[in-house]
């Protein structure tokens, strides 16, 4: 599977270099306090394990369909054996770490992190790489260095091998605040805002900070480009030749950000190895990271099929998260629906009015197939992905659910809004959704209709212009 849920059409040979950990996610519910101390008792529902650090990057790329070699160090304990078992389809070339396997256990209650427990995570001495580790970089199409600050990226012989590789193939370096600086000559380094701040003495926030920090790191590191990632805002790319370019991120509602930086770096490497320039590669990485988060983030890697396509499952998960948060706070969930093919002022006014009825607005959007069934083979004019993106760009829209049926009834039953809002010159009793909302006591409300504004009329006008 690729970052957007499709298997790679041209598999690449990619080496991932870096520190590998064992990540454990314990998830459950908590409804009482311990009698021994005022702390919550967690009833464990799931105990999921995966290779973390560079192992997570390798897992992502392998599930994208690439031929992946993980160059790392591992202990000789049972947890290292477990890591190997958690990396099916990945060739592991590992030297001895000389220390116990580090384990990071995150305990979550529903969607909220409760505590993280670290075992064996103190910084070890820089390991001695084996000749096989360096040789693993000789026959690949790209390298991703996933530095987690435990010394693999600081090992001299391995750094020399990375520098040699950078002379012939793209190398992407994802740095760590406690890790080594990238070797000169690599294609692009991808620090996040916090990491860039730690590597420089630059102050400020956002794009102005990223611009100054990227320029400083370009000079300091001697790399081809620096992409300072800015979370859900996107990334600032500087390469010393084309100036500074801002790459905006698609608007998504995301929960756990674990692995987003890994997803970005992996996707940048794939794009570079496929012939993209740095800015286009970072753009692909930003989109891939956003889709990864919208699809459920690292939890999507726990299934047998890898990350799910973002179109329906990811957006549905967004909506359910929004609904859960609003309901937990005692708020009112509002929903509306339609094709929204060529957004116009009438749509904007209707959506804004619907949002004013409660504390969040979920839009039920007809899929492309649904629109064709309703309006004919020439519609929609805009694809569902573009329609989702435009809707989410509106401040009044909190989430979007795409449905394939001719009516949104099944989608509505999944999250049961308190209010269904519809614009039109008819009464609530005439709306087919009224009976559906009545199943759980929801209400149907009509909002002002704005005559003279329609997609059909707008499309006809555009046809005359063309």
C-alpha cells in the first residue's frame, strides 16, 4: 500500500538506517479509581506491539510495497527477537547494540493518553557498525535515516557509507534533538519545528521562524535542502537555489500524531527516488502524513492490510472523533448533507447557518457514484476528494462523511446527530431524513434558502464563458 492506500506501482529498494525500539500500545477503559491511591484503574482491552523508531519507517515502506532493508542494531534479548518477528517482509541487517532492547509503552483510555512507560531508554554508547551494515547501502535506490538519538546515525563507518550513498542516490535524514547532525551532501533533512529550534538559536514561531531556521541549517549542515515541518500547517522548504517555498498541509482532524514525521520522511524518499524534485517530494510527504493521520495514524498499521485508503474510513473516523469530543463536553452535534458540486454563496450561507445550530457541523457528502446516480453521467463536475477538501477548508465545517447511497440515512445512523439541518423552501416534515432522526430523538431544522444560486446555474454560466 502507498501513503494514500494504494500499492506502489514501481517498488523501490530502500534502506532505512537508524535506531529501533519496541513500541507497545495498551488501550482500555477507565471507570473507577484505585482503592490504593487516587489513580485511575485501566481495564485493558488491547495490547498492540510494533517495531518502533526506524522499525516503524521500515514497516511503512514495506507495506507500501517496497523492498526494504533495515540497517540497525539490536540486543540479543527476547524483545529483540520480538522486533524481528514484527518486521515481516523487511530484511534486517543488524549489528549488536550491547544494551537491552528499549521499550516504550503508551497507555491510552479511549482516545486520550494516560501515561508512557519507558524501559531501557537511556542513551547508550555509540555502537560499532558491522561491515554488513555499511554494505547494505550499496544496492538501494534511496536511504531514509530515522535518527532516534540512540547512536546508530552517529557511528563513524556508517556515516561514511551514508555520505557515499548520498553521492549517487537520494538520502532523507529525519533528525532527533539528541541525535547526530546529518552528513553533508544528503538530499533533504526534515526537522520539525521543535528539532529545528534545538539545532539553532533562532527564535520566533511559524513560517518566519522556519524560514530563518532552514537557512541556518542549510549553511550549518551542508545539505541539499531543509524542510522544516510545521505540524498541521505543512512545511517550509529551503534549498539555497529556489528560495523558500511553503507547502501547506491538507485540512484534516487528527488525534494521535505518532509516526507522522516518519510517514513524511518515508514518502519524501520514495518521491525523490521516483524522480520528483525536492519541493514536489516534500509536498507528497506532507499529503501522505496528513492522509496517514486522517486514516487513524499508527493504529492503521496494526491490521493485516496496512494503512487504509483515506477516502471513506479516514473521514468517518474524523467525524466520530469530533462527535465524541463534542458529546463528551455536553455539546450539540449538527449534520447536513448534499452534493456540494461547485461550492457557491448559497452553500456557504447554508453551512454557516447550520453550524450556528450547535457545537460542531458534520457534512454528509454524496460520493461521485451517488452524484452520478442522482444527477446523471455528466456530474459531478468536481471529484469527491476535491469536494471534501473544499468543505473542510470552511471554518464552519468540522468533519465530512462520504456516503455511496442515494440518501445519507446509514451514515446518519453511524453517528446520530442531534440536529439535521437542511436548506430549502420546504418544511421539516417533507424531508426524508425526518423519520431517520426520529429513531434516536434527533430534530430536523430547515435553514434559510437562497434562491437564484445553484450549481446547475453556475455550471451553465461557466460553459458560456468557456
